[in-house]
């Protein structure tokens, strides 16, 4: 499951990309703003007043920050699995890079007033 900021243009774009690449339908999605998304954020000790990370759940393991992106890409097969190379970066550098983008994502990529109306393909995989 991928829990993402539904009003973030960058986050929504990544979700659309994953839907397109995830031919085996491994992932389902929910927005962080939904009751389910907020509950999952709380369960994993994440803030629910500011969604500065995605939460990815794979086989019961929770991933945040850049590790969440790597976890998703790893499940999509080659060539996306090559994103695992990012794990060679020390965690403080990985998290710092992710946090810098996350804190500036609205300025860099924009934000919407509300969540998108999902495509038919995404609608079938959206929970909550």
C-alpha cells in the first residue's frame, strides 16, 4: 500500500507513474488525508498535520522518506529495481535529500486545492 499526499502534484504524479508501471497490481493506494491514511500515519508514528513523507507498506514492513521510493521501485522489476543503488547513500544523506524536496514540493511542483479525480485504473486500486 502507498499512502501519499493527495494534494501534492509531485506525489500524485508518482502514484500515476506507479499505476502505469505496476502491471501485476502489487500496490493499492490511499491519500494521507483520508481516514485510513491518517490512521496509518498515526500507527507508524508519523505526523498527521503535515504530510512530508509517503508511507509505503510492503509485506508488513513500513518505509518512509527515500526508502519508500526505493521499496516501490524495487517491486516494479527491472530497470526500476536499480533504484536500490540509492540505499548506498548514508541514511542521513538519503533522509536529508528527501526532506529537502518534501519541504519544498509545493513550491517546486505545485499543490491542488483538493485531491484529483482518479482515473478508472487508479479508482479500482484506491482505498479509503
